[in-house]
C-alpha cells in the first residue's frame, strides 16, 4: 500500500482534517442516544483490518480518528473508511 500525500492542507474527504498521520472528524448530535446510535452504525461498517478510534466526548460530541498503525502514513484503506463514515453521516 502506498501512503497518501503528506500535505496537511490537502483535503481528504469533506469534514475530515489531518492531524499528523491521522484523519479526524468531530460531530455533534442532539443527545447521547443519537451519538451512541451513530457509533454503532460506524462499528457495523468497519472492516476487521481498519477501524477508527471512536470517542463520545461529553454528552453528545463524537470524535473519530482513523490512523494506520502498520504503515507510515495514510493509505487508500483509511481513505475508503473515511468515505464509508461520510456515507453513514449523509444517510442520517
């Protein structure tokens, strides 16, 4: 797998930002239950080799972090996962 460019200003997918060698997306929901439901949908869309770190921060705020722990930098697999998450967001 080849790593994706390292320019931090480069847009990867709408809503995501680069943080070092990771992609980060933060979302705010109506309440805790809606945030938890979203995380359950993301968990169901993951593949077993590539999973985001998922955090409910506070009452209704979710932070997702996608990183590749096996390669130096992001690969197409991380970008595909970000696209899957965006599809879940768009469907809600």
